[in-house]
C-alpha cells in the first residue's frame, strides 16, 4: 500500500465512513461570521477595540477566555461553542453541534443578538454581508500574526490580490452536517447543491463602495484566489476519499515548504520526504472547497446573512440531507456538481433562469423534508421563517444581494 493509499484510508475512516441515523437524531452545526465596523466612519474595527468589548461581554455572560496561537484570545461559551477572530478582525461564532436544527438556530440567534447589542452600545456595527462593502483591502491590515496566517497570506499573494481580500474582508454562513449511511452519495449531492447555496444566499454585490457586477463578490474572491485548493470536485468518483486525497496531494503545501523555501504540491513533498503523514491534517485544514470533509460535511457556500434569515440555509441543507425522500428528489433536481454553474451562481445569482427554476424546486423539497423530520427537530416557527425567505427571495428569482 502506498502512502497516498494510506492517506486516503485515513480520510475515508474519518470523513466518509457510513453512519446510521436511526439511533439518534443527526447533529448539525454552523459557523457565523460578521464584520465589525465603526458605526460612523465605516472603518474596520481594530482588535484593540473588539477584544475589550468581548472581554466585558464574557464577564457578564460567564464565558471563559483562553489564548490562541494567532495573537488574539478566543472565548468559550461552554456548550454553546466559541467566539474567535479571523485575520481581518472578523468575528466568528463556531456553534457547538446541536441535537436539532431549531436548537442550533436558537443558539446562534441568541449569541449573535447578545454580541450585536453589546457592539451597538460601543458604536460598532456588525455587518452580516459576504464582504466588507466599503473599504479597500489596503485599509484592512491583517490583525492575526500566527505562523498559519502569515504563511497563508505570503503564499496567496503569489496567486493574486484576492487572497488578502478573502482572509481580511469576507464573511460566510457555514453549515456542518453529519455523515449518514451513504457518504459518497451525500457528498456528491452537497457538492451539486453548492452553486444553488451560493446563488440563493448571495449577499455581497458591493465592494469599495461600488457595484461589482457579482451577486456574491465573496464567491468571486474565493473562485479566483487559488483554484488548486477551492471549488468543486472535477468528477463524480465512486470513492470520494480517493478523489479528495488526489485533490489534496496536488495542492501546494503551506507548511512545510520545499528545500529552497518554495511552495510545492503536498504529494511532491511527500515523495521527497520533506512532508510526512504527520503534516497531513494541517495541510487538509488549508484547503477550502465548497464542501469540506472534516468528520462531518462543512458547506461553505453561503454569504453571511442577517439573523432573521438564519433558519433558511440551515433548513435548506438539513431538510434535504436528513430526510430520505427529500434527498432522492434533490439528487434529480440538482444533477452533478458543476464548476461552471458555480461561477454563474456567484456572478448572476438567481437572475440566471435555470438556476432560479432549480433553486425554487429545491427550496420546496427542503421545506417538505424539514416538515417530515418532525417538530422536535425543526419547529413550525423555523419552517415558517425559512418559507418567508424562500417566498421573498428564492421563488421570485432574487437573493439578499438584490436588496442593495
């Protein structure tokens, strides 16, 4: 067995092992990012102002502070998850896995409302958009200085300006779903759904104060920062662990580097002995496809959204993946993963008629699936909230970007 085979086996065991969903309800998680800006100047808030705000909030809410290797503290919310910072000062809530979709929605709304109210009292707006709409990247310094971010920014700068924009200026709403009985089919479905998630929840049409021509400029930034570590699978391979391992081996490693300091494909570094199997997990953490296998499936395609709409992406994804009938219907409508469709989704959103028709059908499928999961998993109120989003946007060929 080759080392590549062993790495694929390791990934298969960790991320693509079938798991029955009959004994307990499948869990679900989310990461919610926001961009803190000064309410008057619209300048990005420095960590020197954000950290004291969170420390005061932590004392009031009995959160615990702990250091991070990146130069800014993290705040543990106990069984609610943690709040941390991204390189440009963005705030991120990483919610703990929840036993139901509605429990997750209530948690993230509660935490983010608390943080948002405290920020407003300090003259800070928390922008729930896919990219900072006002500031050029030159006005937003990298505020975290750990080796991971320093090296990542150095590498991405060799690819163009969008690496810095991604790190310092973007914000997303990510959903993490449990692996079920047929991981390969679920993986293919989620990758096929990614363009629809981009288009439906596009919320970043403006950058540097001007229209960009993209419904999700965040998606455009991700598409163009480094195609070796982003995007969708190029095939519909029967064994996604092998496919993803090959993708990862082709991607240049950030750590370690070649003997001359250059960034080389991880597979090449393995062959020369510079990289070892111990470096594999770190390397995987520097890959950013639309769907990332991490022991669960992390869907990274939605722009950051206002709190009133949190239920929509959660129900859209869990309703289709966790209900068998919805899953079968969605496979037919979504088709195969399509990198070209992903590009169109970011630029045109649901003004693309084909995307709009399929997205509307998928929204109805998801609502039906969520209803069949039962009120203990998704409350009628949360289904109604998702329905309101789909009625206001998806069924009308619109996304939040069209409100700008």
